[in-house]
C-alpha cells in the first residue's frame, strides 16, 4: 500500500476555501467498482487462463490505464493493437453488465443535488477519469452529464496521458478549470488516484467510501477528509458566489 504524507508546509488549514473541484468518476460519482472488478476478473481469464485476485486488482488495476493492466497480465509490453483489442473486449463486458442492471445504473447518493449546487454557485468542476473515450461517451449519454459538466473539460484516457498514480491527469484537469492544483479539491476512491492527486499538489484530497473502508483511508496521511457519500460533503470547503472577495 502506498503511504503518503504531507509536510507541515503543504497541509491546508481548516479555514481555507477551495475554488474548484475535480471528481474521479468510477467508484466516486458512479459506484461501479464491483462491475469493473468482475469484468476484469472475467476477462483476465482470457489473457492468462486464471482470474485476477483481489490483491492484484487493488495493486495493478484500480486507477491504471488499460495498457498498464494488460502489460501486467501478459508480463510484457503489449503492442498498441493488442491493448485496443483487450480494452474493447473487456469494456463490452462491463457495459453489458451495466445494461443488465438498470436499477444500479445511477449516480452515487447525493451526487445530483451536489452537482446542481456546484452549477448554481458557479463553482468550477470537472471529471478526471482513466476510463477511455467509448465509456466516457456511454456515461455522458446514460447519466446526461452535460447537464452539469463542460464535456470538453473532462479528462480521460486518450491513449496519451499517463495513468494514475502519475499526477498528469489531475494536473490536466486543474489546467482545464484554469486553476492552480493547490486551489482544487479532488474526490477519489482509489489508492492510486489518491497518490495521483497528491503528486499533482492538489490542495485537499477527499476519499469517498464507495468500496474501501474508512479505516483504510484513515491510514493514508494524504487523505484530508473522508465522506460516506455526497450528502456528507462539507460545502463550507468551497468558495461560492457569496463568499468571493470582489
């Protein structure tokens, strides 16, 4: 497990308000970690004859690019064509699982109301996800994300950006919002995503209990706060129209 520690100079005070918010998507806004887990577990049998273990998935799957995952499974650097083939087949399994579970295809508890609040208060916000374009389009259409997000500012796995735990995706998301990373809040569920946000210099990192436990997150010093769902998010962390200094 990665244990991260902020030094005293970087630790934010409780009185600081943040200018924008960046969401991870899978396992954060949409609690689908179990579906991704089962889809990769099923597909991993195709690549190596036996399924991912829980420990392997935590260490080598969550927050990683498809190239990273395929490389681990086959034990060598995969050709681009193989990565595309594998991700296409695995994501088809995942989307089929979503389609067969319409009751489970919904945003996390409190997410819609919270996104409405961000829009009403003109608080910059976007998504930084290691999902690839076909899935992002699937989510945009299925959840009507364009109600809340500027689609052009969403950062996703385009085959060029480095996967989490590298900081690139959160640096790009902050840039898209026109903000310094230290003025942003990131909401994450994956340890690799928390490390990515930490390396990017994000000002406040909030873990959400979608799949992992509060106890696990409490062992990671880079996690500033832990929420159960979006109803639990402290809006006083954010700078709104009412408290902006003119």
